[in-house]
């Protein structure tokens, strides 16, 4: 009769060497179930390892701790991508363990953790993959890269000047540092493909400002005059095709190669997924809200420029402004946004949760810039008003 997984894990933690070997073999058999239904119940049973890793220190001796880690690889393999946070934390703890045996065991096991999302790390996406699949792959790659970051930090922490003279990892003295280096180079960045993913991630982070808070979902800016969607429906373009997912009739999220003959479009969904990966947002909601903010700050500034104009000219309704002046106000607000705000100031505005604070900051900015430019603005505005048919 088949033993329960829990019973087997207990044998691994306390049994004799022979018993442990037998139990480990039986645990391995659990991974061989076939079929989706089987897979679900298999994953369900492997979940007990999530609780077990928390009790790791209670395992009586180093040998049994190593046996346990060696069985853990099956949980890494089956649940790794779903429970990467918990498992990777465990790996980070073990790789710093004073016992070299433990460090060796976790090195071998972490190979399986990375394998659990090797599809995401190795293969290029098939053309017809769904947004859901892409999002999952982006997420996996992001988790992987952030884990590489953490291991890199550990490596700096354990580095000693005397290691600097040693050229090959294999020549390093046995140490936490050596194990961490092995995790980094032999498990994580083991091949060009993995390195490329990590390099891409680094390049993007260094190129753009990393987002300070990848978790927060920013509140939506309330606008008076402008709206994103007409009657709640996104404006789509029947002839536009997304260059990433090939969908037609899309809401356009980004345009590429604008200066070439054939510009490429990216649908809003794909643009958001790219945005999420590039900046390392933890959820699609946080990425969506942040991306929207960048546009909304500009809309809000534009609306406030309009309000200044309305107040200065005693006009009570925004609809009464003629098209030419509207065009001028739009140009003016774009210039203020582009030229009068530093990158750092833009980031501060984009990340401010309270719309009142955002508005008061913009108001200060407008009072300075509009005052300075008053004369020329006044001239241009009055000229254009003169020409307006009465
Ligand atoms: Zn798309």
C-alpha cells in the first residue's frame, strides 16, 4: 500500500539510512502521476513541504537535514514557480548555513527550483501564445532575476579581500562565499540563455529609473475635462495589429518605429505586461495604475492650465474656449511638463497618492512658470483672441 507523503517525510527526517533511501524513492514516485487531475492532487500533497521547511531547524541532525533537503527537490520541481517566494527564502537561508554539507545539499536541490520554470527561462515564446502565458513567463523571469539579485547581495556580504586574488571558483577555500558563488554561477546563471535574461533585466533597470514601490496600486487621478474611454469603452483601431500578440482591432498601448515607414503598434495589454516586467511591478494592477499615472499627471496639468486661462479671462465654461486657444493651451502645458519639471520632480508627482497634494504642487509650478511667461503668453493669447470672430 502506498504510504502518505507525510509519513514518508517523517521517515526522511528521522529514519535509518536505508529507510530514508526507500522513503525518498517513494516520494519520487509521487511526481510520476500522470494527467491533469492527478497533477493537481500531486501538487496538493507536495504542499506539506511548505509547512515542513518552516520546521527545518527542528530536524535532529545535519545528516537528516540533508536527507530532507534532498527530498525537497521534488517539491521545488512541482511547486517551485507557484511558491517561489517561500522556497527561495529557504534556499537563501541554507546557502549561508555554517555546515558545508547543508550548503552542498541545497545547491543540488536549487537546481530543481530553477528547473520548475525552465520553460520560461529557456524557450522563446511561441507566436500564438496568450497574454496570460506571456504574463506568467514575464513574472517567472522577474522572480528569477530578483532572486539572482539577492544571491548577488549575499555574495558581496560574504566576500573577503583575500578571495579577490582567486581566479576560479573551484579554487576558493570551502566557505559560505564559495557556495554562494556556486549558486550564482553554476545554478542560476549557468548558461548564456539565463545570463541573457538577467542582463536584459539589469539593462532595463539601469536604463530607466527603477520604481520605488513595486507593490502600491496608485489611486486614479480624477479628471474634469478629459476622459480615457468614451462611455466606458476603449477606443480601438480596426486596422491596427499588435506586433506582439497579433491581435487586431486593438486599443493602442504603444507605437514603435514611429519614424520609419511602417510604424508598429502594441496593444494596451501587451504594453502593460512589458511595463510591468521592465519596472518590476509585483502585480498587473500596480503596473496599470502607475502607467496610467504618467499620462494622467500630464492631463491634470493640462486641465489646470485651462482653468488658469478660464479664471484669467472670466470664462465660465471650458466648452466656450475656441479650438485655436485650446491648441495653444495644450502646447503650453506640454512645454511646462517637458521643460519645467525635472525627471525627479515628475517621479515625485507620479507617485503621490493624494490628488490634492499633486494639484497644489502643480499650482505652485504654474504660478511660477505662468508669471514668468505672462507677457509673451498674454501677447499670444490676446492676439489670437483678437482674431476670433465676435
Ligand atoms: Zn498585444
